[in-house]
């Protein structure tokens, strides 16, 4: 059985973690498969958006603790440097938008993988939990970087210290995620968002993502300079020329992602 279900349809790459019996907990095999599929998305000109979700009732329950408990378990630094951190690094560096469709439990590293994506959509029944402190661990997989920037230092720290479970509605209210959809509308609605992104000017989305990534470590003047450079690159794309022409002709643009 493949641990990741992967397909490309209408310029959207679907990455579905496929360990439903383990709530999509991440072991070495799953981590490396996710990384490989993200690499495929980066290389493919057909892919213009990535849709990342879990099979079954959970998005991802985090690191597989049964793997950690084995006598021959990989060392923590191996789990982080080879398994988990490359996933969030590849998501942040991918030159295409990534939609995380949180269909159920997102806990520990699973929660941090979800919120590091560019557009986070959750089913109303989904939950988010920085579950690390309950078993004597520290938030990882980028959580201590991403979470305070989304919801503020004090709230992020408190949620992490208390291992507080958040409903999708609460996560939306505090700005952790973009949108909550009713369970019965979740699949169709979240896929529709990915399909919309796949039809947009992909290079402009790439440059926008770069600008926002850089903004967390740049001064205001540095950010103005970065925006200038990225805007110049955007102006030189085929899609900008199409967008401008469509505006002048009062029609809908047809972007090619070029």
C-alpha cells in the first residue's frame, strides 16, 4: 500500500497521506514519500497548485510515537533533520501555492505541517493541537516560528505550554487558519480553492510567496527593495501581459502559469 496517494488533475497535484489506521502519523517511510512527492510538484510544469490532505478521519496526528518507542528507533535529530523539517522546508520553498485541507485531527508535527502551508482550510469538525508538552516534548517542525507569527507570541506560547486543543472555528477566529467549511462542503469547497489558485498567474503567486516569506526577517526598507525586484520579475512574465491585455479588452484573462 502506498503511504501517499498522488495524482495531478486540472493542474492541481493532490498529495494525500495514507495511513488512516494510524491517523496518518508520520514514520520515516511516509516522511520520505511526502518529500519525494513535493519534489515532483516542484519539477512538474503541469502542477500549478498543491492540495495536501489526509485519508480517513484525520489530517495528521504528528510523529509516529510507536516508531520512536522501538529499540532501534531513529535518533531525534534524525527524525527532525531528515524526516519532518524537510517537509515544511519544501512547502515553504515550493514555487507554487500549497493548500492544506485539514479534514480532521491535526496534532503535534501534523498541526505545524498544516499551518505552514499557504492557504489552510479546515473542516468544521477538525481540531488543532500543539500536543508536545503532554508527553514532555518541545514544539517542532517549525511550530515555534510559524505559530507566534500567525496568532501572536503570548497566545502561541500559552497554547503550546498547555497543549490546548482548538476547534477549527476557534483556529479561524484567532487567525491560525484561513477558513472553516461545513463538513458536508469541505472536500468540494477546499478543492475549488486549489483549482482557483491553479488557474491564476503562477509566477506572480510564487513571487508573492517569496515576498511574504522574506518579510519576517526584513526591515521595512529591505522589504520595499524586495518588492521592487519581485515586481520587476512579475512584469516580465507572459501572464502579466495577458492580464493587462484582458483588462484593457474587458475580458477574463487566461493565464498559463508562465
